[in-house]
């Protein structure tokens, strides 16, 4: 049996030792420390002796001020200590405490998932709409064929109307088939994206926030690029995707 973490009472995960020699899961210690203080005095929850934030590893203690971080600057995608937070650079920002920032990101992900689900629902109805359109087109083609045949009977020669008509029908059904393929590709992509976002939201904690500023520039760009692709292939009304 390995040692237990005094905070979560489970086996130690990525253990860190305080200056007094007690072991904790890194994540448990960080979360407890951030909740319990503004980064000034950190006491071991077992023996109450003070410990230094440096033991938490890079990123969790401010290098400039040797203090525990407690805030997340969304603008710069940085963790800040209480000292950094009041510096001229950040004074005008609306900095969130790390706990609140995590809740905020989870909510943002949930909103995005809801929108994606709604869009996915609309996408599923598209084949029906296209089916109706196909019926309409076939009907109008029938009328055209009838007119052509009547003209032919009156002596006007217009090539082979039946062949023309069949060619027209084939290209319509090919277009519809292609559209079906594109829609199912888009559905797969959206389902994957939803699964990925839900997983991220479930696992989101301070460690993940540190390594991966979730809604960061690159992620947004990737989603936007994909949206443009879907828009151009699916002829989906821009308003639906634009709202994402
Ligand atoms: Zn623990
Ligand atoms: Zn201790
Ligand atoms: Zn600082
Ligand atoms: Zn800031």
C-alpha cells in the first residue's frame, strides 16, 4: 500500500513534499493552498508549519514575487500572484480568481456544447429538406419533359429529350448523394467536438488551465476554420453556424 494524501485520502498522485516533510498530491495541495490563502502564508494542513510555494513547481508560484498564484489573467493567459494582480499591467484587467476562472470556462464550454447540439439537430433535418427539394425538381422536370414531347409531336425537333431529361435527373440525385455524405461528415465532426469539449469540461482543473488556455487563440482559429469549411460544403444558412 502506498501512502495516502492527507487531503483527498487517496493514494498520492504526483506527490510533492512540504518543507516539513509531509506528502500531498500536487493538485490537492495547490487547490487547498489557493482556497486557504491569498498566497502570503501557507501552512501544512498536518503540522501547521509554513511551507514555500516553490515546492509546487514551475507556474504555480510567481517567480518575481515568490508567492503562490491565485488569479488567472485571461488577457495574457497567465497565473498571477496577489502582487502581480495590482501591478500597472494588470490593474485595468478584470482578473478572476483561479477557482472562478475554472467555473467560468466550464460554463463557457457547456454553452458551446449546447449550441453545437442545437446545430447538430438542425443538421439532421437537412436531408429531409433536400429530399423535398429533389421531389420539387423532379416534378418540374416532368413538366418540362411533357412540354418538350408535345413540341416534338407538333414537328419541332429538339434532340433526344428523354436522354436530356434522364441526364438532368442523374445529376440531381448525385448532388443529393454528395450532400448526404457531407452532412454525415459534418455530423461526425460535431459529435467528436462535443465529446472532446465535454471531456475537457469534466477534467478541467488548475493543471489543465495552466498548460492549455482552453479557448485560446489557436483553438478558436481551428474551430472558425472548420466552420468556414462546413459552411462552404453544406450550404447551411450562415446564421446557424455564425451563432456558434
Ligand atoms: Zn490528494
Ligand atoms: Zn507538515
Ligand atoms: Zn507576482
Ligand atoms: Zn491581466
